[in-house]
C-alpha cells in the first residue's frame, strides 16, 4: 500500500513539475562534466608540480594517498560546494512557490525522505578493509616503495591479514553479543 501511494505521488509530481526535473538533470550532467574537467586539470597539475611521479610504476602508497586527498579537496572546492549551494537555493525558491496544499500532499506521500526505497549499505566494509590495508602498508615500511617493486604475494597476503584482523576485532565482540542475546532470549521462554 505504501509503495503504491509512493508511486502515485511521484507520478503526480513528475507530471506537474517535469520542467524542474529537466533542470535538475541538466544540472547533474553539468556537475559531472565539471567534475571530470577538474579531475583532468588536477591530474596534469599533480604531474607538473611533482606531487606524483609521471610514470605509474614509480608511484608508492604515499603518492596515491596524497593524490587522492588533494583531488578530493579540489573537487569539493570547485564542484561539490557550488553544486550544493545551487541545489539548495533553487530547491528552496521553487519549493516556496508551491501552494501549501500541494506541499502538504507531497509530505504526506513521503515524496522526499522518511520512506527508504533501498536496502543497500555494504560499502562501509570495503572502505574499512582498504583503510586498514593502507595502514598496514605504512607500518610494513612500504609507504614510499614503488608499486612496481611490490610482489603479488605481498599484496594478496596483506589484504588477507587485514581481513583476518578485521574479522577478529569485530567478530569476537559480535560473537559474544550474539551468544549473550541467545542465552538471554532462551531464559525468557517458558
């Protein structure tokens, strides 16, 4: 029932406000093009200034992390902040022009928020594994060692050890908590 109402409210919204949808799609396309241009600009500047080596096999983990941090900074500065400000400004101006009854209907129908359509949330585990891998490379003393000098075994065994340690660090408390919960639930039953 909730999904049907949600679909109906979206259809009504899109029929009435298709121009706003087109505006947001065009804005998203321009933001993606801008992000690509900033990335390409930064790649060239990073090589010219010596932030990273020009030959990829001379890169080390330190180069990769430094490159990513700087790239994220420039993308946030030139793309993310202006896009957020523009979206909030356009959205607020447009939303305020809608009649009160229409806004209330969209809120009741959960047009924007309060009702999640997704269940995806597995990206955090891979991020945690990769951050732990970077830390392991640092402590192994391979931070400034070029990737070309790494052996495939080192890469595979490092990731394996990181996964094992994450399983130990998080698995033991989860196992203890689950055991406690199961015992606690079994005592409740008559």
